[in-house]
C-alpha cells in the first residue's frame, strides 16, 4: 500500500500553469511538446496559429528512475489526463533528455550507420532495448543521432497515432535556442549553460555559429567552473570576453551561479525564447528553466 501511495504522490505535477478555458476542441490546432528524462516529465501546449504557449505541466521525481519506472509514469500521466490523453494533436514533438547523442556533419552523415555513430560516442554498443533515431539540425548543417527506449518509442507512436510526431534529442532545441538568442544580442561569443542536477550542457557560439556542444557531469561548483574555463581555453577564448547565459535548474542565488560570477564578468540568467508568446497564465513561469521544453516547439517552426 505504501508503494502505491508513493506512486500517486510522484505523478502530481510540481508546477501546473495554464488557461483553464482551453478545451479538447482546440487540440487539432495545437502542438504538444514533451520533454522526458530519468528525473522529470514536462509538457507544454502551443497554439500554432499565434505560437502562444497556453499550458505547462512539470512532473519532477526525487530519484533517478529506471526506464520501466519512467514508462509507468508516462502511461499514467498521458492516459489519465483529459488533455494529454488525446491522440488528435496537430503535432507532437518529444525531446529525449539523455547522455547518449552525437552530432554528425551533414557532409559525412550516412543514415545506414547511425548505430555506429552512437556506439562510438558512447564507447560501447547501443543496448538492444534502445531504438536509434536521428533528425537534421539545418542551422548547424548536422544530424543529431540519439536513442530512446523501445518501450517508450512504441507506446508514444501508438498513443499519438493520429498526430504528426517528431522525436529530438534535447541538445537540438538547446542549440536552436542558443543560436536564436545569440542573434538577438550584440555579442561576438556566447556560452549558453543549461543546468540539470549533476550535469550541464555547454553550448558555445561565435558570430551566430555553433562552435561547441557537449554535456558534462559535475559534483561541485568549482568543478563546473573549471570545465567551462578549460573548454574556452581550448578554443583560445578569454573568460572576460564572452557572455555567459544560464538556463535550466539555476537561479541568481545558486552556488553554481555565484561560483561562475567569480570568473565571468558578463554572466546572466537567460530568458525563455522570445519567438513564442506566453498566455497570461504562463507569463510568470521562469522561461530560462523551461528553455529546452519551449525550444522543442521551435526546432521545427
């Protein structure tokens, strides 16, 4: 009984914001964006007509879940929710947030060997219960290769069978978001840092072009700062000459932010994508925290 009660608690959203007037009749004219990883499941709804975010739900988990446990949460949330249970969305865009991905330049990309690309990046064979996928990232002239548990993939394909469904790796919306943000600012070089618990994704852009995208584990704020400084030094970039924008699980009072402020004079908390509009019920959501989710919509827009 205790285990059952815990499961019920775990699928209560940690954040819910949306226009309560939104109903199922609008679903065929909207895109559902989903972000999934071992610690959270997030959703937002965007009206395609005016690119307005009208709903967001965030389900966070206290511990790292297994593939089967995440699948269990997915099924409960999707099938038990009046909105998410619909299979008639105009589009469904799903970002898989995982450690296994590889950006392959378009000039050398070969669809027939996508499994080899990912195996090389991981340092071992792709598990048999993982399906290897890829999608193009035109702005950087590359394809992003990644994998998703077969269990998740088959269920999502079946559940959203009437919708146009697309799968991405989370780094693609982060890259798109970083490049669009760079274009809006008068800066030569920008480092965009997307924080998660124990990990961060570092994206470096120069003159609105991607220079580096990688994902790193860290345990201490000092380790985080060292990794970023080392990456910049390898590119011959000086810390005082680069703007650093922070996204994800971070705030101006966080230890990680304060540690970075020791080395980077031009350090700021980033904003959500300005290309999207935000319903008044979603206007107070910290856009930098949902940078990956919101830009999942913009990868194909």
